[in-house]
C-alpha cells in the first residue's frame, strides 16, 4: 500500500511538472504574439502621426501659397 502511494505521488509530481512546463511555453507564445501586436500598433500609430504631420504641412503650404497670391493681386 505504501509503495502504491509513493508511485501515485511521484506520478502527480511528474504531471504537475509537465503542466508547469506547458504553461511556461504557452505564456511565452502569448508573450511573442502580444509583442508582435504591440509592435504593429506602435507602427500604425507612428504612421498616423506622420500622415497628420504631412496633412498639417500641406495645409500650411496651401495657406502660404494663397497668401502669396493675394499679395500679388
């Protein structure tokens, strides 16, 4: 009976160890996916900022151009 308990406890410990290893591997995969998502989000945010800056510069150039044309008249 004691031998069976020892075998049972060893099995439980082995299974728990495997679960910990699987959990660590799964969290690493999630971390990689999350990292990729964050990188993509940052790239999109930077792109949006650049587009907004360019739009502002275009508007400023258009205003300067219009101002220059009005001075000629």
